[in-house]
C-alpha cells in the first residue's frame, strides 16, 4: 500500500469519476484504475463499485477512505513542517467559507493575502456550514470561516468579529422611515428568509425569539438560496428581511429600492471566526491568516479584542450590536 494509491482512492471518493480523479492526481486514467485495482487486490476487498453510469465507494471503501484522509494529512504535515521553516503561509491552505459571507469579505482580503504571502496557494470552497464541517472533519479542508457555533469543543476557534444584522424593506414600508428598528417592531413582521440549511436563516429566527413559537412564522411562500435573490424580492415590496452588515453596501448598490435600517435586538448579530481541527499542525499560520483578516475589516463590524478567547469582547466598550450605516445609506 502506497501513499499514491491512497491519494487515487481519495480523489475518486471526492469526484466520483475516474477521469477527473486522474486529472487531479496528474496521471492517466488507466494508471489510476490499475493502481486502485492493485490496492483492492492487496486488501482483498472491493473498494470501488464501477458501473457504466457512475462510480461509488463500497461500504468498506468509505471506511478505508476515512482512514486514508488522516494518513495523507499526517504525511502532508511532514512536508508542511519542513516548508514552514521557510516562512509563514508558504504552501497550500484549503479554506471553506459560508456563502452569506464569502462575496463580501473575500474582495477585502484576497489582494492583501496575495501581496503578503505570494507563495501561498489558496484553495476555496463555498458551501453551507454543515457541509463545510463535514469536509473539515473529513480532512478535505484545513480551516473554515463561518458563523461560529456556541460550543466548539474538539476544535480550535479564533473568533474575529461580531457582524450586526440590519433590517431591510422596500420604500413605503411602515418601518422604512424609522432611524432604527427595535426588537418589538421586528416581531410584528413576517420575514423572507434563506432556505433550510443556511445558518443565517437560523440566526434570523433566533433574533425573533418566541415569536415563531406562537405560530406566526416566516413566509414559506418563498425560499431563496442567496441574499441577492432575497434582496430582489424585498426591493420589489414582497416582504422584508435581515441582512448581515457586510453585505449591505453591495446589496444596496445593486438594488436601489432597498431600504436598510439598523436593528436593535438582543441577538441581532453573528460571531464570525476561523475554526480548525486541534490536530492541524500549522496553527500559527491560521492565526496569522486571522490577523490579516482583522486588518481588512470595515467599520460596520465589531472586532473581537482577544481573538483566541472563547468569548468575544467588542472592541468599543458599551457598543451595541447594531450596524453603523454611512449617512448616505441611512438616508435612503
């Protein structure tokens, strides 16, 4: 059994296709297929089920892949430890990020990241939190940038900032002329929310508290998979919603009819940070990556004073978790 054979097996597991797996591993498809058959012969069990229409793993193949990922990470870490002596963030970093954050934070950090760490190869995956965590646990990702859960046992967490939620509605809405929207006022509204699986949906429901336990829930007539679509519907007067503060400048620029107001509510924010496996050896690299992010953040978020502490502390004492909109935005 060789590391190359294990890499071929993991590639087939990830891509469910021999041709694409061979391209990833930079070998010919016959070479990959023959090496996998050799591995199956050595182990005495079939690992891959092959048909004319699809490729999938056998139950024992899935178990072998789980071990193979850990073995390959350990092997890669040997190389990484050697490379690490030549500087910080000088090799591959596999980053997962949630879709309600990536379009708004990546433009702020990518250029600076490339300038400061030109040898870094950043591999990005945008997905829902549950899928990113599965990939992290499966050694397919090194670190995720997400809305951190309340409990992070078994992982190393680096909280970065608190991102407020803002109330968004169309012109003419009863709350469109309010300087701020309160928790009591929010509870009278029926929100348009992202579809199931998006953590932002659960966070928005949490802001509204017991409202939804009384049977008055968000509209199920419409479910969206992106903030862009939600904003289109809100701007057209079909409802209102909550938006994360970093998304507001981008969305209001594209949807001129969108009215956005700061929100004052108990849980009207999310805690964004980096999360990685405790076994990952380059924690120093990830902390440096986190510090780079902190240096590029806009004023609409509250930076955490002690990023590696379990409980975030806002940078400005006494600040409330509300968005600070520029005067031009608040006037719209």
